[in-house]
C-alpha cells in the first residue's frame, strides 16, 4: 500500500511518517509541496503520486489565531479539506481526515459519541466541522478521525509548556474547568495505521484512555517528570481571557474504535511517561 501524508512536518505528520513508514510505502508532503487551498494544484499533486490512501493531517490548529482570522481558518480547514477530498475521489484514494473534539460545545457533560450532534463554539471548531461536511460530500471512501488534546514531539504542546513554565516559576496557574482526553501523537498514528485498511467509512473517535482536566494533567506531568517545588494553582478559564471559547467537557467516547480494531489506546499517563523519556531522558516511575 502507498500512503500519502499531508501535513508531514507537523506533530502528527512526523509521527505518521515514523509509525507507518516501516509498514507501507509512505510519502510525506507539507505546505512547500502542496497548497491544499488550491483545488487544481491539490488534484494534480495527489493524482501524480497515485496513492492508495491519503491521511490529511494538514490544518490550521491555532485556536485563538483562527478566532481572529475566520477566512484563513476556513480556507485551510474547510475548503482545503474539501479540495483534498475531491482530489482523493478523482485519484481513487481512500481518505483519512483528521478532525477535533472542538466540533462539540462541551455542554453534554459526558463523553461524546460519533453520532452526537456537533455544535462548535469557536471559529476553529466551525471550520473543522465544515471540513468534515466537505469530506463526506466529496469522497465517499473516507474516514474522519476526531481526536483531542494532542501532544508529542515536533511541535509545541501542553506537556512541554508546563515543563518550560516550571523551570522559571514557583507557581503555575492552570485551568481546572475544562476536561478532555490527552492524546499522544505516536499512539494516534498507530491507531490510524490500524484504521486505514478497515472497511469502515464515517466518523471514529480516537484518543488515549482517561479523562482529565488541564489542572490535573499539569500536576501529573510534573509528578511524572520528577519536578518538585512548583505549585500548580487551579484557576477558572475566565481568568485567561482568551479570544476563542473552549468546550468545558469535550472528552470523546472511543468505544467504536475499540470495536473496529479490537483494542484501545493506553492511558494518557503511560503515554506522557514515554514522551518525557524522549524529551528529558528521565521519568519518575
């Protein structure tokens, strides 16, 4: 099988190249090689590679940046996703498209199923939902993978921000009124590898096991990294005054993924241990 990874220079893109490379013929492409906002160019590029499957991990993911630039967010996350989907249909390539828990408003109060009605509260969430719609309309052979709270190498993420903050402060304020499921990029990449050959079409939720708040997540990171003498203060999300609203409870129910693959992703704490081992070379067991 030949797999084309779009967004190959991003956090998930790097993980996909590393994880899928030993298994299949994998080619990566990023903005320098393909501009998914250009429908004709995207179609030519994908057709020329003749892939069996395309994983679209290209997206604009700066949530607050999207809030200030709706047109730019829509051009990549919605129109760009639709362009990739149409190109895949024309090339006869299965499409795996990455989406987000932010398509939900977070008011349900329990983990979201694939069939729950989306209701995004931010520009980012609305642009990603529009991308999902475009994928469904333009390429029947698709799989939309929603995930959440991604962390890993090759990109800034919450784990690294907390460790960097702990290096220069005695107290760190972290939001305690937002809950979700942290997801490790290499684990997500392996899950996508298991889903690519599956006959299933539609939406599937994929995240590491365990629901937590950003506050408890931060405390666990410092504990696992063996950092002492830094106090984590629980604060409300209103204190941050961010441009884009965040869902208060966006945990994803991943039962369907387990049913499709016969397994589930490990607990996020175990994944954080692995990330810390790669980042620092030491982990507090």
